[in-house]
């Protein structure tokens, strides 16, 4: 009997084989990384929370939650063993949970927000006092408000800055204060890429901020709290910025640090020393544990029990919790405190103390309680620094190089110095994308400066301040304060010296959000995995860095109120429209414009012609003449003259409403148009327009001050004003003409 022919292989067999091979390879990889899978739980939770802040509309938030839950459900249903399906299910549930937590948190803290500037008289209970002696101000947060003439949307909490002379030194929380103040709604970002004060105020429950006028009436003045008294004591013992830095290390209050010294610390890459975080918690716990061990060892009975390490660990835990409370329980401090407690618990149980799991647990605690922290630089800088240090020292080659061994002391100290230098360089590289994204600056010598500054702070300044505070109880603290003052003076000398070096800081324009997200993903991938697949993170870092360099610096920056604009000059610098722009506006426009220094004045530019009311600027960019017209005063300009200039300009900017005859060839940005767009950044080369406010943004701090819907006629007018901003809609914005 003839043997039947073998069946021909099906066409679907090859794709099936490829899928099977890929699935098996994925399972083998995840099995090799099984100890690292838990670390991705806080990453997914933070991704979901960050996505809620990035996506503008409610339907997109719901869609993200449903997609994440659907992915988790599909993975759970298809699970037949292995690690891939549970891992995907965990990620999906965490992303959905992160999005929901951020949404719930924003809804839970909702409070009325002032809708327009107002001069009011009010009384309230003092909730928080922030002395700013370097500026001669005191910032007071008031709650339980009573208004003489309440505004239409009266806030429940306001923040007011007062002259220092107007506030009694004995002012404390719980006192009643009556004053007259000019209040403003929480400010959105001035220009694209700037700090979003409205979002921060929303989560703080602050509905307005402003400046108070004298006289101020205070009733029920009591004794200041422990933190305020300690800050006042330190700044009295050490004058100037030295006292401000010592107070920042002990209580977290940086108000007494001079602006020039604070700027030097930032430019030298030493600003992290002033924000109470892991370095300070570690030093505090270490000092307390060492003191307890030395003191308790004097008792032979206690020393022979073998319980001294446990007792010292308990004392260190108490010190960490007390220090966190004393410094105001900020997010980096809470994260560091949680990590310190877990380290102490691991030491008590005989386990390895410093691992990425501790960092992950600290991140989980913070994200569950304060999901909004994920989009703040404090959280990102803190966790990026700690994670990069732990991941570096967890590498087998680094661990082998740093392993204790019997060798001459010269070689040992050289190895420790190299270790400190490499660690500082890795931390600087890890923090650089975050610093560029939020602060638009990149430092060059921070790693070298930290080699001296970190040991100086840990082993000299903090112990000296702690000893001085203890000796002050018996009046013997003066010598210790002198030592602390000299050490802080050395720290400031290092900061000013490094900040003055050529190329110490490079200003970079606003980084695209996509480039920042790519670099963060690459850094997290590189830090959390252990197999060779981790090095794919280097490719993501390279892509993000290249993406950052692609966009050109904006040629025109316009603030949301239309009062200020900055124009790129032929030499690469910026020139401001108004001669009397405030320091804050100058700094914001300079940073987001990518220059390191003070912008010039448009009235001094050879490319501009200005008078008291108008400024006309023109320059040939990329083969075309670009012309900008800006108003400089509130005085009326003859309509015929203004209309002629408008029709010749590509962009017209004004803080007031312009007549309909004044229409630019491309963009007319007056008060009504900027109310819908917010600040604007324009690049002439690729005709790119970036706005602060996105169309349809439904985040509560964005919609808090919006007017309710009005008549259809008003709706058509509003649509027209919005339409004028859309350079991609020639029907209402006008075509871009060749010149």
C-alpha cells in the first residue's frame, strides 16, 4: 500500500512559530529579571498619574483607564503560567490606578478660585507663616476668611506677602489677622515651559495670592511654633546667608538665603544641599545612631545584651520621623524618611539595607498619598538621584571595585575619591534632563563641586549645627556656631567659584515634552533591569537628547497678559518690549528663551523703532522679513495709523483689546485672544506656534476661572477670537505671505 504524502506546511505556521519563539524568549527574560518586576509597579502608577496631567480632556482620561483595565483583564484571562501575563496585568492595573488617583486627588482638593484681580479687605486665621528676610517680606497663608465685600467667587484660603515691618515677630499660627490686600487669581505659566503656579495653588487649596497693605491688625498673637522658633534662633546666631543655609538644613526654611547666594548654589549644582532629602535624613540618622551606640556602650550590662544596635536603630527611626515633621513634611523628606525606616528595619532583620526595592516602596507611599508630586521637579530630582546611586552601586563591577579589602590607606582613599567622583557624575547625568526640562539650564561642574560640598555638609556643617543647638541649652554654643559659620562660608565660596567658571551653566530653551518623556523612559529602563537588555535604555537616552536639540529656540515669547514680549536678536540674545519689566518676568523670558543672562531692551536694538506707545521690530529670518508690532502703554493710538502698521506686521501684540481694523497678516494677539491662548512662543523658521492653554483643557485649575456659557452671539464672537489664533486655519487667521 502506497504511503500517503506528508501534508504541506500551512502558511500560518511560520508566524505562529515566530510568535511562539518571541513568547518563550520574553518568558526567559522576565524569569531572569524576576527580582526586578516589582520595581515597575511605582513606575506604572506614576505613568498613569502623569498621563492624567498631560492628557487635556475628560474623555481621554476615561479612555486611558478603560484601555489599561482592558489590557490587564486580557492578560489575566490568557494567563496559562509564566510571568509575562501577571506582569502586564500589574502594569495595566497600576496605570489605571495612577490615573484614577490623580483625578480623585484633584477633585478632592477642589476649592473656589478668584476669577479676577481685586482689592479687598478681609480677615482670616493665620495657617502658615513663611519669613523671607532676604527679601524683607513675610508670606502668610490665611484661612477661615471673612470678607468686607466678598468677591463673586470668594476663595477659602489666600496667600499674602507682607512687609516684614508690618508683621509682629510673635505672630503664630491661629492668630486672627485683618488687612487690605490686592489679590490675583493663581497664575498659569507665563510662557510655554514656565512654572505652573495655578496647578500648585490648586493642590495647596489656595484660591488667590497677592500683596497686603499696611496697616495690619493682628489679634490673638501667641508664641510661634517649634519650627519657627528654631529658625529664628538659628538666623539670630548666624547672620545673613550662613544662618539661612543652617536653617534650611535644620527646618527646611530657605527664606533667609540671599538671592545671589541662592543663584550661585543653583549654578554650581549644589542647590540640592538646601532641600532636605536623603542626604540630610541619612546624616541625622547616622549622627543619632552613633551617639546612642557610644553612650549606651558605657553600660556593661547593656553592651553585653547585644541589643544596642536595635536600640540605636529605634533612636535613629525616631530622629528620622521627628526631623521629617520639623522640616514641614515635604515630599522629598517623606520619601527619604520612608526609605530610612525601611533601611533600619532591614538592618534589624539582618537583610541587605540599600536596594531599589526601598526606593520603590518610598515612591509608592508618595504616589498613593500625593499623586500630583509625579509632575513636580522635587519628586523627580529626589528619586532620580537616589535610584541612580543605588543602581550604580548595585552593578557587579562597581560593587567589586568598592568591596572592602586589605590595602594601603593611600590606595583606599584614592578608590573612595574615584567612587565619589563617578557617583557624582552619574547623578549629574541622571538629573540633567530634569533640570533642563524644568529650569532650562545644564551645569558642567556640578559633579566636581559635589565631591567637596557633600562631605563638607555631611561631616562638618550639619554636625556643627547640631552640636551648637545642643550646647545652646546651657549657653555654650558660640564656638560650635563659629565652626558652622566658617564651614558654610567655605561652601558658599565653592559655590560662587564654580558658578563663575566659564561655561558653568548652559542655557537651553524649553525641552519638548516628548523628548523629556523619552529620556525618562530610557533612564528608568537602564536603572531597573539587570540583564543586558537594560542597555537599550542608552538608545532611548540618545534619541531623547537628539530630539531636544532639534527644535530651534523661539524667536518671539509673549506673556499671557500681553504686557511683555521678548524678541530674538541677530546676535542670539533677547530684547524686551518694556523698559521696566520686573525681575521675575526677565528671568522667565530669559530661561525659556535659552539665554544665560539678562535680556536687553527693544528700544536699544538697531532692529527696532520704539516710542512711548509702540514698538516696531523687523529682521530677515530664513530669507524672509519678519515684522512684529507691540503696544507699550495704555494710551490710545490714532486708529488710522495703528491700522496701517497692523496690516504691515506679521504679528501684533497688545495687552488691551484692539480695534477690528487692526489685523496683522498672521497673528493678532490682543487681550481677548491671549485670554484663550495664554502665553505664546513663536518660531519663525518653521512657523511654529506653541501656546500655554490647549483647546478643550478640562483640568480643574484651568477651568476654575472660566466664565459660564453666555448668549449665542457671544459664543460666535468667542469662536472668532479663538479662530484668529489658529495659523493652520487660513479662513480666519489669514495666509502667511512671502516678503
